[in-house]
C-alpha cells in the first residue's frame, strides 16, 4: 500500500507544472474570446463554430453553450456539436503525460468532425423556430469566478484537477495492483462492442473525473480506442448538469441526454469496427 501511495504522489506531482502551464494558456484564451458575440453573429454556421470552440479543454464552452441554448441564442445542433467536441480534462492530461501529438490531434479532430457533422444533421431535421433573445447574468449560471486573475484561476483549477488526479490515480493503481489489468479490462468489456455502452455512461457523469478516468484507462491500455472515444464524446463536463438545472423542460433534457449517449455508443462501435478491419 505504501508503494501505491508513493507512486501515486510521484505521478501526480510530475504533472503539476505541465497542468498549470496548460490551464494558464487556456484561461488566457477563454478570457479573450467573446464566445456569445461570435456565436450570435454566426448563428447559421453554429455547428461549425460550436465544434471548434468545444475542442478547447475544460467545460467552459459547454456551460456557455448550454445557457445560450436555453435562452435561444444557439440551435440544438450547435449545442450537440459543443457537447461532442468538448474534451474537458483529456488534453491537459495527455500533454502532461507526453502522449504523441498525432494521437492527440487524431482524437480531437475526430471529436470536432463528429460534432460538426451530427450538429448539422440535427439542425437540418430539428431546427426550432427563432425566438427573441434576451441574455441576463450568464456568468452567475456559469460560476466562472471572473473576478479573480488569470493566474489565480489557473492555479485553482490546477489544484482541483490535481486532487482528482490523486484520487483517480490512487484508485486505479490500487485496482491494477490487486485486481490486475485483465480483470479491469473485463469490467469494461475490452474488445467487445458492448464496451462502448459502459464508457458512454461513464462519460455522461457531469464531472471532470469522468474524462480523467476514461483518458487514464485508455492510456493504460485497458480501454480500446473506440470505447475511449465513446466516453470522450459523451463527456461534456458539467454542461449537462447546467442543462438540467436551468432548463425547465425535463422531456427536452432527457432527449438531449439520450441523443448524446446514442451518438457516443454508435461512434465507439463503428470506430472499433474500422480499426479491426484496417
């Protein structure tokens, strides 16, 4: 047990400087980008913009998009594009662990492409009527803590993620030590089409811990690429949580949740089949 604790602390501390630098850059970008103004001007091409903005780490854009959708600023297709392309904490973790650039680019590009294509399809069939838009105090819903400096915000987020990493890494290290990779792989049904069903459910958990778990399991070889993509596609951070909290239409919320889950599962299965055929 002592070895597990020491290894967990070493792994987490190695990530600290990389995580802080990554979040510092992200915070700078998020503070400089007026996503609401851009999305309102490009309503027609919302899914394109949504897919690209959602690719930025953290769930800030997914939370913003959720509030924009509730107030009828953006379409359902744009919202889905943001949700599907959101990488949450996947990118910082992969960068910190030295994952090769091609793998990172492949995952992010696939998420963006799938998000844009599905967003356009959804808007084509399910575009709702335009309504008057009036946005008030969105920052209160997002809990963005804008009064703090970029450095303090980056440090706070880094420490929060570090705590998650410590907890998740400890659990994973303990499981790998006592259960072994073979048993864990069976839990996630590795090499089975049904594994996407499980990883997609994990991805729906409205917490950055979900993306951390999926990313770590994929990097450890416990999860196939398709299964990992299934979970990462459904992982929109706390965006779903904000949707259920602020949108009073429960039927609509459940439809969006089911839609994201089905897209994640089907995408994961297809990607695994393609990898087998290739």
